[in-house]
């Protein structure tokens, strides 16, 4: 009996040891397997990021050398090809990035930009949607949310449907959108109306269209630009390029190619004209040599027959450039540089809708002052036409409530009579109160029925600006094209009257009190144009709790649709050859939409 009990105890101990060992082996197996899966996922993500940064085809994953390199570096990790990455890895990465975007938005208001892209032949038509939101720390996030294929007609109804579906499929509501920045296309305008969205034209588009229309309205300038364009195209050919380079070196000028303008590219005409004007001496000498070629019958021995024939043809086809033409080009560049500088500023920074009206008015003011000093008759006429064009566009800009409210919430511009008269700021305060109350009622359910929101009438008046500059150096030297539209200027004492402090309901009184304090702060301690407005609001948000919430909504709205434009900057690369055309449409959507996220 004793032996039997001892035997059982020994068997039990043996079984316990065996079980523990088996359990330990199982845990070790799962731990190693989990580690291998994590390593596989980490490596897969790295390869996708490399492919995106290099603008490579997804066939990159099928490259034998890459697979051999991967096998040697990670012998225990399975090798996969293109289909695995396009069906498994890239969609999962895209989903993770999109979830982060949605998490940042939460229940907050956000702005969108949307733009279309299309190329001829086999290229698909695409619609981009970017999302912009400001968090409680006043950090703004600008994310590409979707690139949608336009398979049907590009109507306003179709665009509205695609935008709405894209947002709702990811748990976002149209009611959360504070504004949409778009181009001037009729279908985009209609889409915004159908979605009942506040919208406005991209400021960079507005400047580009105004400049282009004004340039085309003057035949002399239009013809001169065509001549310059013809010459620039000629200098891109090897024969003429070599001659130009020779004289650039002799004149100690940069040997860079002169960029040719593109009709749809902002500021490209200015960049072409400016570079052309800088090469004046080299171009005139190049032209003199071409004249000699035209009248020569014998080919120089150092030039091949083919190059000689090309030079002979160019000498006959290129129009003559006169020295007076460079005077017109120089004056024209001084005017166009104003738009180029501001467009670059809006394109490089996190542009804000609050800068829309101030920038447009500053440009108008600068042009009016410049017109007085312009010597060239053709450029003076062009400047007048440009000013009238901008004034016509200003009417619709000043009818947009979102743009005016954004300006009021920005202490760099708020209550300045450079942009609105005193009574206009008072009316805008009432609009701001209505805007805040409506937001509280709809989005946060903080107000009950006793707080009735009265309809606000958007009746802003655009007046002439009386701006006197401290000195005549505003336009700097006559031959300089450097213009600072934000130069300091003298101002008459503010005549903005205090708003009424009559008895109002509690919530309205609170907002009015904040506006009063904000007004005094803006007038006495105004930040400069280049100050970080997000840092300002982060610092002072607790002093203006109601306005700070509204500031997060309005500061999220960009002044341009640059984010959407940049979505398509790699379009030519993605569709450049047959290899890249093998990407299917879902993969294209993922790669474009998540390009920024993959980099991170």
C-alpha cells in the first residue's frame, strides 16, 4: 500500500514537471511566433515607405535583388511579392493612418479642401479631399484624406455625392465641416451648395486668374510674353543652350536654364520673365550671334551639320528682342512679384483663412501706390486693369461671412480699420455672437430653447482704403522689384466704437465680455503678420474660453487649396510608364492619400 502511494506521488510529480515543461514550450513558441510576426510587419512597413518615397512601382517588391537581400538579412522571415503588399500591407497601413486622422477630429469641426485632376489618354480623373483640424493645444493637422476616382460625369451632383460618401464611410458628418476651400469651377461651386457648405475660392487661384486675365487683356504684353516663351523654349535645345551658356559664363551669370511658364502653375509666368530679365546681357549677345548665323552661308568646322541647320532655323523663327522690351519686362516683374511673394507665403506656411481679406487689401493698396510711379505706359495700363479686376473679385470675397469671422478671430487683423470700418467691425461682432451661439446649440447641446439665435444679416460694405506710408521708401528704389506689402505705415487713431453693453442673456453677455477684452488686447498689443497665431491662441486661450473654441474652428480653415494641389504633384510619376500603370485604382488611392502618413 505504501509502495503504491509512493509510486502515485512520483508519477504525479513527473506529470507536473512534464506539464510545466510543455506549457513553457508552448509559451515560448507563441512568444517567438509573435516576435517573428512583429519583425515581419516592421520590415513590410519599411519597404512600403521606401517605395513611396522613391515614387516606385509596386513591382519594386518583386525585384529579385531586393528579395535576395531581404532573405539574407532576415532568413527567418517569409518573402512576399507585389500582390501581398497591395492587398495586405498597404491597406492596413492606410487604415491605421486614416484612424489616426479620425481620432484627431473626434467630434470637432474641421475644414476640407477639394480639387480635381485629369490628364488626357489613359489617365483617370481624380478628386482629392484634404482635412484640416485644430486640437485643444492649438496644433493644426493637415491631412490628405482621400483621392476618389471620377468614373462618371464631373457634375456638381456627382462630386457632392463622392465627397459625402467618403466622409460618412469613415464616421464623419457633413455637419462637422466648417468650410470648403475650392477652385472657381462651376461644378465645385455647385457641389458645395448641394452639401450646404460654406465655401470660397482658393486665394492663390484668385490671384492667378486675376493676373492671367489682366495679362491677356493687353496685346503688347501678351505678344511680348509669347516672344519670351518662344526664346525660352529655344534655349532649352542643345544648340542655342550652348551659345547662351557661353555668354552666361562671360557675363558671370548663373548658367541655369530659364524656366518656361505653365498656364496652370501659379507664378510661373513671373519666374520665367524674372529669369529672362536677369539674363538680359547674355541673351542680347546670343541674339547677335544668331543674326550672324542667319547671313552666313558657310558652316564653321567646329559645328556639326545638324546643329548648324538647327541654328539657321532658329535664327529665322525667333522674334527679335529689343532692348526696350527688357524695360517692359522689368516693370512687369515689379508688379507680378507682389503676387509671387504672397502666393509663396500662402503655399509654404499653414495658411489661414483669416489672412485672405487682409492680403487682398494689402495687394490692392500696394498696386495703387505703385501705379503712380510706373513709367512704362503699357505696364501702367496693365496695372489699372489688374486693380479693377481685383476690385470686382473683392465684392464676392467681402460677401463671405466665414472669411470675415476668421479675420475677427485673428488678433493680427482684428479691429484694424485697414480692412473694415468701425461700424463694420461692430456688425461683425454680432455675427460672431450668432455664429458661436449656433455652434453651441447644434454641436454641444449646451443651450436650451431660451437662447434664441437671431438671424444675422451679412451686409458688409467695402470701402476705399486711405493708407499713408511713413516714407516714400515703401516702393524702395525705382529699379527694384522687391515689394513688402506688410511694411509699417502710420495710422490715424482708432475710431472703432465700443459695442453696446445693454442687458443681454447670460451666454451672450459672456461672449460680449470676451470680445471686448479681445478687442482691447488686439488694439494695444497687436501681433505682427509673421507671428505664430497658433502659439498666440495657445497662450491666451484660457482668457477667452468661448472665443478660443471658435478660434479652433476658424483657424483650421486654410486660405488656399494647396494641400489638394500637392496631392496630385506626383501624378505624373505614378502614371509615367507602363510599370506604374499596373497599380490598380484602390492602390493609387491609398498611396496618394497616405503619402504624408507613410513618411512619418
